[in-house]
C-alpha cells in the first residue's frame, strides 16, 4: 500500500472521513485546552458527571419538541449551565468544595431527568439519541462544534490571565480584582458548551476522552502552561488523525480508536516524560554544574 | 505612636467571627498612617481573622472597620501560605508579575519597563535568575520571597502580612524583615502577624496584643509586659458553644 | 328454607346460562407490546379488554416496568407475549404481579429465522433483552406468520373464555382473511419491481421475515448496526457497496440514529425513504395505528422509494 493510499486516500475518497477530521480538529482546538484547565483544577471527572446532568434539559426539550436534536441539545446546554452555576455558587458560598457541590447537583439533575423522561415515552433512551458519533457528523453538528470551538479559543484568550490566577491563587485574584466570578463562571460555561456540543456531535467517550487524555499526557511533559496547551492540542489532533486511519484500515470503531490513540500517547508520556513514572528512577547522565 | 498623624485604619467595636461565635470581640483601635504594627497573641487569638477582616475576606458580625479613602485597592494582603496551588505550571516571573495587576488589568501585556520592574523586584528578594523556573520547584523560603516580590510590585500603601515568617529559614527571615523595614521607611502602613517576640521587640515599634479581645495596643515596650502577656494567656482559646448572646455593644 | 334455596339456585343457574352468551364483564388480557395488543383486539372484540405494556412508539428493548404495570398484569386473566426471546421479561413481571394463568407465546409454531450475526438488533442500551440462541423474534413482519399469531391468540382466548368461542372463531377467521389479502398485496407489489431494485438499506434489521417472505433484500449497514460502534472501514465499505450496487433507498428507522444513515445516503446517492415501523405501532393519529395499516404504510414507503428515479450523482 502506497503512502498515499495509507494516509491520504481515505480522506480524499470519502466525505465522512473529511468531516470526521474537521470534527477532530475543532475538538482539539476548543475542547482540549478546556480539558487542560479542568485537569489543573482537579475537575477531570466532570465530563462524566455532565453527561448525566444534561438529562433533564434534553428530556424537557423532548417533551416540548419531540425527537428534535436541536431542542434536546439546547435543553442539555441549559441544564448543564444550571448545574455548573449552582455548583459554582455553592462552592464559593459554602464550605463544600467543587467536587462535592458538583456531585450533589449532577445527581439531583440526573434523578430529575429520569422522572421527566418517565412522564412520556418512558422507554426511550434519550441520551442514546442525543449522543452522536464522529462518523456521522452532519452539517448542523459540524457547525455547532466549529462555532463552539471558535468561541472557546476566543474566550480562553480573553480570560487567560484571570483564569490562570483563579486556578492557582484564587485568594490573590479575589484581592486584586472583581473578575474572579467572571473567570470562574465563564470557564464553567465553556466547559458545558464544549461538553454538550461534544456529546451531540461525537458522543461522550470521544468528547471527554479528547479533553482529558491529551491534557494528562501533556502535563507530564511541559513546564509552562502555554507549552502544556500546545502539546495537548497536538496530541489531540494527532490522535484524531491516526485514530481515524486506524479505524479505516483495521476496521475498528472510530471513537474508541481515537481515544485509544490518546491513551497510547498518555502511556508513552508516563514512561518517557520528565513528569512520568520512570523519571528519576533511571540512571541519570552526569549532572550539571549548577 | 505619633498622635498628630490621622488614623489610617480604624476598628470600631469590631466583632469578627464564624457562625456567630466571635473570634475577635469588640475591638476598638486606631492604626495611624505609616505604622509598623506587630499583631501578636496566643493561638486562636483572632490575629489572622483580623487581617482577613481588613482585607475584606470576612465581613464583621458586629461593629465596623473604617478603611482609608483609597479603599481595598490600596491594601495588599498576603495570607498564610496554604491557598496557592504550587503544582500549577506557572513560572516565577509570571507569578510575580501578577503583582502589577492594578496597572495591567486582565488583558494587556507587559511593557519593557514593567518587565524590568519585575526583574528588579526579583533582585530585591535575591531571586534573580529564577525567572523561568516553575513555582513548584521553589523551596518554602524561596516561594515566600517570590510572594514578597509580588507584594513589592503591588506598591500598596497598606500591607497586611499573615505569619510571613512561619517555617522559613533564618536567612530568608532576615532578608524579608529588612524589606519590611524598607517599606516602613517609605511610609507604608504595615500590619504583620508575628510569633517571635524577640523579633517583635527588635524591629516593630508598635504592637497590637490580641486574645480575642484587645489586650493592649501601643508602643511595643508598653505592650509586651508580663502582666499583659499573662492576661492574654488566660483568655479562653476555645469557642463556648453555650455562650449566651452578647449585650456589650449596647453599653458601649 | 330448602324450597327457597332451591329456587335461588335455579334462578342463578338460569341467569348464568343467559349471561353465558352475553358476558357481563370483559376478559382482562394483557399484551406485551402494541402489535400483539392489536391482534388481541381484532380477535377478542367486545369480549376482551386489552392492556398493552409497551405502547405505541415505545421501544420494547428499553422497557422499564413500573409498579403499576406489575399490578395491572396481576389482574389479567390472560397474558400474551411474543416469545422467541423478544419479551422474556413478561413472564417474570407477571409472576411477580401474582398472575397465575397462562402466558401465551403468540409466535408458537412459526418457522423461525436465525439472527444474521450474533448481535441483537440495533440498540446498545443495557437491557434485559436476550435472544434465545440467536433467533430473530420479529416474526410478525411476515403476514403469513401473523395468521399463525392470530390463530394462537384465538385458541388462548377460547381456552380462557369458552363461552365466547364462536365469537372468537368468527373474528379470527375474518381477520385471517384480511391478513391473507395483505399478504398477496405485498407479494404483488414487490414482484412488480425489477429484480435489481429489490434491495434497501435499513439500520434496523427487524425485517428479516419480511425480506424472506416477500423477496426484498434488507441490507444492514455493514458493520454499522447501532449496537456496535461504527468503524470507518465499515462505513466506507457500505458506501462503496451502495455506490456499486446502486441500492436505490436507505431507510431511517424510528428508533435508530438517523444521522449516520443520512451521512451514508448523502455520500452514496441513495434516496432516503420514510420511516419504517418494525417493533411498535404508531399513535392513533399516526400512520401506523394498527397492524394492517402499519404493514401497508411500510409497503407504500418501500415502493415509493424503490420506484423513484434515483438522482444522478
């Protein structure tokens, strides 16, 4: 098989492959940086929580508009925002930390969602309908994730300094600026947008996987935040590309293949990177003078 | 204490606490501008609480704190070390440069002049050359110096320091004390929570002795007497869950 | 006293004889899903009251019983299920609700087809649904099998309510006649299609019986059934196949992921058909409120898509 057939032909011949690649790029640019911050703020498990928390919103959308993906996605976004904002308020105003307040609200949200779904069409697995797949990106989904990706890049650029400060020294930020809640809630909003649009377009595994795994891998290498972000984005996009090719040539499911590629990067980093498990245990070269 | 300088900071029957239990009870005192005040007292005396109140992190449950005209913008607060996330991938330079927030705001980049000032601040705390290092690689003493460098850049007329010398090596303590005296020389008003009474006697002209209420305030020599210290020790450290409601304020 | 009690007895006996032909209370029947419910109503008419557990537009694969279901089924006098692994949960639900009667497997006696691969058809939720040794349970999609269903149901009704046997037999005969008419209608329609147009792609492979009975090829999106995650190679293969074999129509089934089908259709040039109803009737106002209408609706959708001129690519 020539290099062309191996690497380029799948994308040249098939529209769905090109769309999938664009989807991966959008996700790598938008969702992965958000994932880096989630990782640094110790909120990595939020993706999974969010996939359940959006249920009442999707259910209400379904009740009002039937099996309309648009309505359910918007409903899901609203439910996600309500949950994170409520959790954010509780975290800032009470002694409960981020993980406890988020857990409380997402569980309540899930329970409410199950109740709502049972009011009508109780045998419908709504979330299954809502969650998409990387090989099935229609125009609406592509537009959605591209738009969210752009908003995210812009938002992170604007919020960068307050967000970074909010992450590592929140009391200092509170002391010098009133932007602390803006940074906090703005970030949470970006998280919800990226997660829900990711679920809609690509399903939960890929949406969360591309957020967290490349971030964890990059963290093991980079010493500065901009470097971490760059490495994470590169790993995310590379995994998307290679995962799609693997799915194409070896006939394995696409979403899991992409996430497993991210996993390969992660394991390689665990072994090879300065922040990994072997660093400091291998015999070192002669140390420097100072 | 020079009586002709107007008080910069005034505590008016101030009660600060958590869940209705006062950590500071009916404190009234006036801090003049330019004072270098050591806030001292036994454990649980309410020292950190007082600083938190001035910095605006805690709202009074009774009485008032009268701030100077320039308000909280002119107050730089350094809490005890626990809150910063040391593993965050940020360089010493970037962390210290945050001290220029009041000039930069959230968006603008650093000008050449500002970069130089960051460099000078690092030199002032003997951290020149550490710019690129991640904060996670600093020792306790070095991190404290970095925080002081940030304070330098904040250039605030009022500086609050909560136990800045806790668990720090002597050399750093000396250097930072030197810096504080320099600030004092510049006319800034400084409140510092300190535990080492020798240090207090040596460097701090004014002291505020707290044991949940005001025990003594004034020139250090007059405050650090055996009588006052004994009284401070006697006052209870624990919250009394069955305490009745306090009615002192009506009388005062 | 003895005279009056004998008189009472005689009166009661007479009354019951009279009422034997007109039942005061209808027979309570619980059917597992909407299509079976329709069959039972057709045969049982006024003599039965049918409760359906998995109603119109609902998915029997994702059924989660509620306490009210258990209560209702406990009060039934006959329970009708499909069998063939489609609704094994009915038996359990009935016993837990205290039902002591017969659970009729309406598909008894039909000649079955094995499942194409060893996967269940198209839903990757975790649920209670097994396939007995890989047998396809959707036997009702063949109108010939439907007649067998109706026969089984009639027998069960007669057994539960012997007084109505003439009534049930008459209804069953009439309905079977209609099913026979439906059957030949479908055959005629499909036969009218040229051989190379007798294939469709549908994401839900519940139509194996239909395919076998009427000679229509239902292609499952290769490697793209909903329970397995789609692979890029699978999607590419299907698109190539559709392009090469010029399959005229792709159908989006009402409980599957339509977006993948849309993608495949857009790239292969096949036209998109309407909705095919497989496991459930639609609501009363919809296009498939009862079995006969459902089958005719499916046929019409298929025929429209398959006789349409394919758009040039």
